[in-house]
């Protein structure tokens, strides 16, 4: 069998917690221990293809799983700070401009550190990265990037943004200030954009084929070379998650859908 990886083990732990697996041969405690053993010497976690430097999307995924499994908050604090401190435009421009990476970090840290000061900043960056779609009443949605070039409007990335913003709304609230209100408006537009998909012309509404995305970063030991994180997205499942979120259900009822 292949060696355990942080990404695979974190997803396995999430699945066990979602299903409430009672099988005695599967232990959440053992999976938690495995994730701690996979921690890099300098802190954080990375995917197998990313080498020995911690990356925020993998670290946040692991931290979210550990928090759900009841890991000690005191033990998580240092890892949360390490993740947040490294996830800046200066240190990780590629990650901060990626819709997938920002939404993954936001979701993970909302579980692991719901009082972190970085959460409102990430929510604001995500909301500000929304784009207007003139072919659908200028509703805002998301492409694969949060900075130009944004890419085409994407049901997948719009769904990822909606899920992250809906979770942020429940943890942080949406009536705290003008920035939170902008995030609420962007989230509501994203939901309405997704709900309009069945009635939109085919060329404005891509199908639900699964997507493959590459997150390419310059290697710190050799900036002329790149590390590549290959992400395979299950598009339909993300749309289900977005459209069954509490905020989306409220909008659907209010719009009579």
C-alpha cells in the first residue's frame, strides 16, 4: 500500500466524522495521531508533490479535520498562527490569488480558529474577487482567480466561494460592518447566479464536468522551477453543497424557487 498523506488522511477523517462510522477497526484517534506524525519539522503540512515546505491550503485542510475530531485547541494554536503568518500576498501571492486556495484556507481556519483575526481579511479578499457576469443580469460570481485575469465565470469556483462565505457568515456574522455586508451581497449574488444556471444559454452556463486545476508556485530553493499541486474537483458535489447551504435555502425561498 502507498504511504499515508496529509490530504488523503484529512479527507478520510472528514468522511468518518460525516458518516459517524461505528466500525471499531477504524479509529478517529489513530487518524488524528497520523496527521500529527505527518506534520513537517518546521510546522504545517504539504501535499506530496509540494515537497518539504508547508502550504496553507493543505495545512488548513488538516487543521479543520483535527479541530472537528476534537484536537486540543492549545495544540492547534501554533499551527494556526504558522498558517496565517505565511498566507500573505508577499509570501504566497499565488495562493492569495487562487479562489480554490483562499476558500480552502478560509473553511479550514473557520473550524480550527473561529476567532482568528485573519478570517475577516480572507473573507474580504474572497468577496472582492467576485466578478460581474453581464450575461446574467450582472450577478456576481467567481472564476478560478481572485485577481486579473479572473478567468471565465465558473460554477465550480462560485460554489466554493458560496460555501466558504456561508460558513463565514455563520461564524463571523454578516452585520458587523460594511465589509461584512459586501461579503453578504457577493454571497447572495453567487447563489442567484448558480440558481439561474438551468435557465441560462448553454454558452453562459458550463456543464458540470469535473475539472482539473493546477496550483503552480515558484520553489523557494530554486525560483526558476515550480512545484505543482494537482487538484481534481468533483464539480456537481460542490454545487450541491452550495445550494443546500442555509443561506442558499433562504434565498431560494425568498425568490420563490
